[in-house]
């Protein structure tokens, strides 16, 4: 079948996503189309390949009876890949997970014209695929708790130890800072290190291992011109204007190096009495390949705490102590973060999450998926002010730290997007550019 026939069959339009339209694979010249057509099938294939390579280790860890479960899982993921590539309608979820009925209610409410992979809002289609993979494992007797992305995340962690060490050494230097002027400079640096930590994303690489091995502070000056919107000073003012008895929430994105930058930012805020508690919001299930799960969070602290390098070991022990004293808190049982709802729907769909976020003085949203959910997966005019693009979602002061890996963004100066497009039509997909954006409560 020729590509043109496929396009006709799936009702694909050879155009870019129009302004104010939802992102969807319906438009052929969009990153959403590329994701659904090419990236997601590759991710499913890599899950299958990984399971096939690790079948003996899985059998040892989960028992001989897991071999049959593994065959079923591989077969069912292959079927899911076929459904995706042939634009089948979304099926209801099976299993007994506590979010299953909420997901199925969401699917039932989708218009019939927007409930398949190439017709649905990109956010809905992509989240649905990852949730279906989870359901396939949840239906087994032995592999319910198996994280099919764990190996990639742990290998990426190990590949970034050099950058971990340099980041930790710099963080230790900051512990001697005394004046507010010094703290502001260090906060600016750490926030930008945290931003660029978001470049490492295994879902963008299709599950291929990506690590960080450069000095994260040495590169900041060269990356300054790649920050398209920088509200760092407003974020610092938000934190520094308090007596330090505040909660800061971090809605995490990727495990590995990026998580370490999140933890170091939290350590800085606690150690300098700029915040009393840091709460980390993680995913309940394996998600978008490299997203942080509760196991990833604890495994990171444990791995640092026993590391041969004293600098990393001391950091791990300090972070673990924050968990024991309540300065750090892991919020791990909330399925809203693995739903397909954007954040403007939170207060109506899951008011308990909205009330939790209202307790924080500042909420830090990390990464591309959180940014898409903040902006509703809509193709905004790039000059739309960032607070306006939130469509009323303002539970507290909030900021977004995001390297641009999808073709939507708001809050840019007039003409900036056009200038970048003239140089590189795909600049929004590379992760080379970033935004640090703030919206006051």
C-alpha cells in the first residue's frame, strides 16, 4: 500500500497543525504524526526485544511460571503495535488497577471521531498506549510489578555518574554561601542545570540509552542563548520573599540525571532554609520510558548512599536523612499523573490533587509531557503569554522547566519562533532550546 493510500485511509492531512488546534497525528507535518507513526512503534519493539533478551533473568527473578506470562505479554504487545499502526479504535482497559474505571470513563467520553491513534488528541493517544502496556503486564500472574523500562533507566543513571560527581561537588561548594546575593547567583545556576537536565529523555530517543557526561556548570554560559524565555528572577523572588517556612512541590519527569538535578535543587532549598519541605510527585507506573517511579526514586537514594565516591555517598545519606526528617516527601500513589487529562481539568477531575498543590508556595513542573499538559496539547500562538496558556490552572505560584521536544510553546517574544524556524524547521523537536517560565498564583 502506498503512503498516499495510507494517508487517505487514516484521513491524514498533509499540513502543519493549525494555530489553536489540538496536536494530533491527523496532521502529517506535525511531531505528533511522527510520534504515532514512527516513535511509538519503535518503543513497543524495544520493549519486546528487551523482554526477549532478559527472559532467563526474568525467569530466575519471577519464577519458572513467568515464562508463560512473558510469552503472553510479548504477544499482546505485538497486537498493540498492530492496533497502533493500523489506527484501530481505543479498547477499554482490562485488569484491576485502581485507575482502570477512571480511564475507561475517559475513553467512553471521547467523541467517536477522536478515539483512535491518528484521530485522537496526541496527548490522549500517547498516554493511552503507555497505559495499555501497563495493563498487559497487570493481567499476568507473575509480572504485575515488573518495570519493563527499569534496565534503560538504571543504565542511564550509571552512565551519568561523572556528571553526578561534578554536580555534587559544586553543590557542596554552595553550602558555604551566606549572603542573599550569593544564594541568588547559585539558585540561578542550579535552576538552569535543572532545566538542561531535562534534555535526557529516553522516550524521545525511543528507549536508546542516553547519558550525561559533561560538566553541567561549565556548559551554562554556552547554553544561555538557547533559553527562549527566562523567568528565573521571578522564581527566585517567589522563594526568597518568604521566611523559608514553605512547601515547594516538584512534579518530576525523568529518572537518572534529571532526577539528581531535582534532588540537588531540593537540597539547596532545604540546606539554606529557603524551604521547609520539598514534595516530589512521581508516576505510579512505568511511564514514557524514563519517567520517575517510586522505585526509581528510592533506588537512586540507595545507590548514592552506598557509592564508592565519598562525595556521592554523603549526598545520598543527606538526601535519605531528609526523607526521614520529613524535609523531603515522596507522593507516590496518585494516578492523575498517568491519566490523559490536561491540568486545566484537574480541579474538576481530581480536586484532591488540586488541593494538595494549593498547599505549596511554588510548584515546579518538569519536562515536556508536563508542559504539554499545562498547555492542553494545543497549538498556541507562540507569543501567547505563558499564564494565559494555562487556561485558569493556577493552584499556586508555578513554573515550568522544559527543554523543547514537541511543536508547541507559548510565552516567546514576537518574531523569535519565526527566526528559529527560518534556521531549522524542526527546532521544536531537538531539545536544544529551553524555557524557564513562571506564573504567579
